[in-house]
C-alpha cells in the first residue's frame, strides 16, 4: 500500500498536477470492484489455495543444460534428461528446477564457463518470471551431497 501511494504521488508530480489521486478506497467501493471485475468475496485468505515454493519446484519438470567453452565459443546444449552421467568435469551444468536454478561447477571448467553460467541462471529466473522467491544455487563438483535437493533432481 505504501509503495502504491509513493508511485501515485510521483505520477501526480510528473504530470504537473494534471491527474487526480484518490488516497484510499473502502473495501465496499463499487467503482473499484467494477474496474477489477469482481467483488470482495472473490478474495481468498492467504491460507486458501496458496502456492508454496516447494510445490512449485516439484511441479516444474527440471531441465538440464551443459555449458562448454570450445575454441573460445560458448556452447549451451539441452540434455534429454537430468541424469548424473551428463555431468562432465570439464564443463558447467545448469539445472532449472522451477524456483531453484542449480549451477554445477565441474573441477576442470573454465572461469568463463563459470561466470557465463551464473549470468545465464539469472536470465532464466528473470526471463521466466520466477519471482523473488527463486534462488540460484552454486554446486561445486564433489560437494553435491551438501546441497539440499540437488541429488534428488538427478536420475
């Protein structure tokens, strides 16, 4: 509510007062509900039908991508499955699991592969509108057991 008020205030200033600003509307304001196309009874409590991050992760089919640097060209290829055998020590692997994107760093991977994988993971989260609850988890080769949820994704 506070953020919306600041935005409305700034819009009024930018438009040299050529706008009208209504400070607050009551819950029973018919114009408000007509503009939204519903009524107050349509709003559910937070507990009803709420989606938590764990459910979203489980409903999203994980996808695995391998990033490899060959002759100064970065190649990104999608794997058919999230199989552990796809993890190659000389490359970096990105596993998109919904609200978490795992970046697996092979011991022999180049610094370029590592940095580009982190940038790609950020683009996946922002490009697919995963929201503020989405995380990027960096997993080092040999440390997979220390990262919650990583081994469960691998077939």
